[in-house]
């Protein structure tokens, strides 16, 4: 493994950098759906509602090959879901300390992180929620954090239509379930009434802010105060929804205050931990109107309608200058909606639409001086039965899930995004799929069989000696292009190349320099760019005597006259 600690990374504008001055890109997955169910861990047998440390160790040994597989697929980070309910299952009377239940839970989380790190995987700790709580068909909040009063009664699962835990359209609860909306509005206003718990005017949001801080402290205290070497940072709230609060006020005031408070709590204990801040959930789904009280149609078609009101002023930018990461998600709302009715979307159209959308998404990060990080994207493997048109129009059809996944990764490459795919679930089954609301997104299917992993395992520079300018991979031809701009540092560029999956265990490199080292065991190429050039290129292809330049992006074509060094590699 190249690095001792994630704490070696620093933020430099919109990039992560390492101690040798290299630009770092992260590719990973979400450890996901299993965490939404008791005991709120990504690794635990489905039948278990609780797990001991010894039982977890046994399960870790069983699933270890799947952790190893993540590394073999070139992933170097995991967005690890943790659940507030497991850390603070009852109101904590002393927010300067964790509850004993919280410490026990985080010790189990630590064991999982230890194994991930043993395979070179860094970790983002994600405080996850979806429509607040299981009783609404979601996850995340403790029972005591539900807003319950004379007019908002706790649902009974057996009879309440809004608490169907097998509903693929669960997200409409943000708009149609007045109980969800009341709980989340109470949270954002930091004013909870729960008559079952005897709470009124209770600072519920403060409790999560402090819990995030104490979780940071828990991991920072490890290793004699040096912190856990795997942990890159913390995401304090997944997909914040305004639930009827005025959108602009919600982002400019409530979200701003929440993230500011969390950052203060983080910095009490750890100034090196990154904070992953998200805009409001529906900023990429519905037009940016001031309302937001009702479900809006149609979905966004014009990228100019994509907007977040998170601040862009110099004070905000300075506050997050060294630790701020812009965490955003993208699932195409039209494709998802069509699929609910078993209808395919046309990916040919998405080839034209998505680049304009992703320009806007990346710009939202850059304009705030934040590192752009696509922390959720993915598609349903239920789409294996759906076929879609893809370029060139009317001459090629493919499974919609493959076309959708590949086009998503093309955006990740084109816009040089850090990313974590949703999801990698170890317990997918034929009947229950990802075991949460019948979602079926996992790269692992039933019996942990990989699904379409050739699309997710793609060549990319993990550490670049100069700033990445171009990253291109064509799934059909297997051509990969990496262009770096600026004078290179002495340390080599490390390129993950899945040669077993894409190149039949042998490939050819065409480059502007002739200094390579290939490690077939970890599938990493060490490349030293020419330090006298301000643009360096490496092209990776199947074994061939010549390059089909018609496949290459224009910048790569322009550099071919300098791309004169050639070498073949294999096992």
C-alpha cells in the first residue's frame, strides 16, 4: 500500500494532494443497504438484529474475499454508512461523551474499517438517513427524534400506508408523508416535541451535531491520538431535504448553520478531517424555485435550472478552505421514473443531456472552492431486462443498466470527479434484492456474484505527478487516455489498469516518456512523465501495432506527435 495514513492528504483548492505533491483521485463504493437495518452495520448476517465483536470477526473472515475484490477492482475508498440511531439510541444527557451503546457500536465499525484499510481502502464516515426513520420506511433517526404530538402520532407499521418498508417509491415520503415532514422540519428548526419521550423544545439537531463531533473524537483518540489512518472525513447528513421550508432560506441559513456547527465540533478534535457537505436533496431533480412545498413536475430538463443556494461568499469559502468537500449525488430522475413502470429510457439522449448537467454539478463545487466528490450514483439491476438505444442511434441496443452505468462513469472521467458508486452490498438476495425497499443497485448480486463490474473497473490515475487534464476510457475499444498538465513532481504517477478484465492480461502503452514500472499483482503502473514537458500523455490500448486515432479525444490526437514511446506489458 502506497500510503500509511489518509491523514497524509491535504486539500489544495479543488484537489486532494499527497505529501509528495501528487494529485489524488478516489474511486470507490458505498457500503450500503445492510447498514440501514439492525444492527446498522454493512457486515452482519441478514438474520441478526445484533452482533458481538466475536461474531463480527467471524463474519469478516467469511466476507474477506469480497473486500479483497474491491481492491482488485481498483477501488481505493469506501463511503461507510453509520446510523445515528445506533450511536445515540436514547437522548444523551451528556453530549461531551458518547453513550456506552455508541462506543460499543463504533468499536464494531472500527473493526470493519480495520479490514478495509488492510486492503488499501480509505473511508468516508457517512451519517446516513432516508426519510428519517424505519417506521416511515426509511432509516437513520433514533426513535426519540421522531416528532410526535397530539396531531402527529407514531405510525403502526402494520396499518400505516406510509410505513411500507418494501416501497421502491419510498422517496415520495418527503412530499406526501406529513409525519416525515414534521419530523424533519422539527430537526432542521432544532425544536423537537416527542410526547412519548417527554421532550418539548428539545435541541434535536444539536444532538446530531455533537454526536458527529464525539464520533470524530472516538476515531481521533485511536493510535495515541494520531487518529485512524483509514478515515478521510465525515459526512454529517445524507441528502438533506427542506420538506416544505423555503429552499433558498433552507440552504443559505439552516444548512449553512448546520455545517458550520458540525465543522466546529470536528475541529475541537481533528483539524485534518474533511467535512463532506451536501446541498439540498432535490437540487438536481426539480427546478430551483423559491417554493418547494409541493411535489413539482416536470423534472429538470434544462441544466440551467440546477441551482444550489449554499453560500459562495468569501467568508464561506475561507471557512472550508482546508477541509471542505462538495458531496453531491446524481440519479437521472426520468430514467428512474420510467423504470418504475418497466419502461426503458433512451441513453442516446442522455449522451447529449448529461454533460451539460455534470458541468453544472462540478461548477457548484468549484465556485465554492470545494473538492467535487460524487458520493452517490448508480442504477438498478432490475434494468437487466430493459434495452435502450445507444450511440449510434438505432444501430446498437444494449441493456439499460450497462448503458446507464457506462455513461455515468464517462461523466466521472470527463469531469475528473472523485466518486463512490451506490452500492456494494454483501447480502443481496433474489427475493429481497438489496434488502431495503426492494432496491437492486448492488454490484454484487445474489450469492455475491459480481454484476457488470467490467464497467466499474476502469483505468484511472490514483496519484498523478501533475494536474490531470484529461481522463478518457472507451469501454468498447478499451482505449484509455491520461493527460497531465504542468511540470511533474519527482514521484511517479500511479495508474490502476484492470488488465485481467479489459486487456486479456496484456496491453500496450504509448507515452510522451519512456519510464515505466508495471506491477501485475496489484495492477498498478508507475509512470514518470517527462519533467521538461508541460503536457504529458499516456495511452493504454490492447496489443496492436498502431493506434486508431479516430477513437481518441482531440487533445490526445494533438499530442500524438510527442507520444513516441511504446511498450507492451503483461503478466
